[in-house]
């Protein structure tokens, strides 16, 4: 009885009577209802719009994501499915490539059914495609695993567009394979008629080898062509399901444009070689046409310098106006006495690979060489070099502050060239990039305490 009485006194002394307590409970209930209503209708983090579902009970509201509207929730689901489809189909394509090598190429080579030259003619650069696929798929799978480990179940942190652009060097490898496809099939048909053992091997492989899924060699050899034409479709699906504010949206569009331009370039090459087949055609616009021209110029430049594609970076490319001062004398740059002509110029840098695990390391290795390739404007459907490439290690680049719309490049003991762009800011950008590699590689730095040339080292020359 004493405990009950003391307890009653404590409640009485707490200062909260029946009326204030009832008001507090009512206010708390109203606040909770307001918070639940705000939680149900707060803006979507993806699109910023407000979702107003018909269901107002707490159970239905808890079923939806607290920060996404219904439309964006479906979009995220579609994007995740598209990303996984891209990765899974890349893995399936890689498996077909390995079947070509392990079930056809290596057994035919070991049995001596064909010579090495004949194998090369049929299988082309299949090993290069295998290496590219393995590296590409490894990076894609790492991104997927990392996203799941970090709790990103929607794979919103996976940027397929950026990864694709990092491995853009695989597109020329597809081009090499596609352009040889017609001759490869013709050679296979001729050899199969000529060699009975080859014909028996191919028939037995198709019927008895379960790994081939009852498909013949010709079907597997079509895998790279089918894969390269599927990239734009897969990228389009991801783009459609990706919000325009997503950091990968721009890269996805650029990747799609690059692959479509390469497909158009492959079709153009096949027509030039007289082949009747073409890859899937895409609508051309002015941007894609320019990209096709750039691809062709890069091929011409690479063939000229003879560098490996994976060790080459195209730092700058575009149209410049070029003039050569008469008799090698110093002429006022930009003056009317100089006769300028339009020229396509490409700045190529040969980088030493740091790691063999990826095609393009995040930290590129040291520069081994840098050149300027000068190409005349396209004539009669072909590009022509003005001269052999200018090696920047043997060049000095300077500019006159009194005439800042041009810069001069002097090839030591040879010729001098004056360059300018129609845009002055771009002229300065070309000048800074070319001068950078000239100074970094220049052998002339070993002379005269690194003075470039005593004849042009004047106070009027830019440092």
C-alpha cells in the first residue's frame, strides 16, 4: 500500500496532467501523419517529380521505394536488365570465340590438316579478338561485382559507356576481321572440297561435339560480325533506360556514335573492295560522316608510322592551314607573302604500355615518340600524305607574340612550316600540345645548355 501511494505521488508531481498528456498525444499523432504524408509524396531523386499513388495506407506506401517514383523505379529495372544483357551477351560471344580456337583452330593445327598460312587465311585475327574480349569482359565483370558489393543493386554506378570508350581500340580489330570475312569463307569452301580429311573433321565435329551445339564452323566464324552489329542496339537500350542526368549518359551516346561510324566505314571499305555483302546499315548524319573520315585518316597515319594500335594515342586531329616560308628564311608569320593551303593534321604519340592487363592504363607510360602526320584533303576517294611524318624529337616549335594567330615548326637542318587554325584559341591549343612533345623528346636539348636554336632564341620568341 505504501508503494502504490508513493507512485501516485510521483505521477502527480511529474507536472503532466490528463489534459496536457492528451494534447501531446494528439500533436504527436498529427506530426507522425504529416511525416508519413511527406515521405509518401516527396520528390523522386531521379526525375524530381512527385509520385501520388492512389493507395494511401501505410502498407502500400512502404512497398514502393522511399526516394523513387514508379516511373523511375521501372526505368532503373530496365537499365539493370539492359546492363546485364550487355555483359552476359559479351560473355556468350567470348565463349564462341574460344570454341573457334579450341575446337577448330588448335585441332586442325595439331593434325596438320591445313598449313599455317591457310589457318591464318580462314581464322584471320581471331586471337586478337579473343584477347580484347577477355580484357573487356574482365573490366565489365569487375564493375558489376563492385556495384553489388557496395549495395548498388540497381547497378547505377556501372558506366558501360565509359568502359566501352576505354576499349575503343577493339573496333579496328573488328574491322580487320570483317573485311577478311569474304575471302576467309571462300578459302574454307575451296579447301573443304579439296581436302577430304578436312571435310570429315568438320562433319564429325558438328554432329558429335556437344560443345558446338550442332553448329558448323561457318556459323561460329560469323560471331564477330554479329557481335559488332549488336553493340549499337544494346547501347541504345541502355541509353533509353538511363536518365539524361546520369554521369554515363554522354559517354553512352558517344560510344554508340563511334561504333555506328565504324560500321559505316566497314561498309564503305567492302564496297571499295568489290564485295557485295554489307553490315547492318545505320542512318548517316554529318557528325557520323566526319567520324568515318577521321577513322580513315587514323588508319592512313597508323600505316605510315608503323606503330602498334594499342600503343598509339591520337592527341589532336583536324584541319589546319599550312605555309612554307620561301628559302627557309624567317618571314613575318601571317603576312600576305605566305601562301597557305588547307591540310589535315594528326598529332600521334607512341606510349609505352605500363600493364599488360588492360589496353589503356589509367596512368599511361612514358612517351617514346611523337609525330605530326600531314594529309592532303581527300581527292578521288583517297587520302595522300604531303610528306613523311614530322618527328617532334627533331623539331623546334616557336611563336611570335606580335603575331599570335600562327606558330612555326622548324625541322632541324631541313624545312620550316607555319601553321594556323581558323580559330585563334584552337591555334594556341595546337601550339601548346606540339611544343610540349617537342620539348619532352627533343634531342636538341643536349646542345648549348638546352637552347633550341641560337638563330631563333630571341627575346621575341615565346618561352
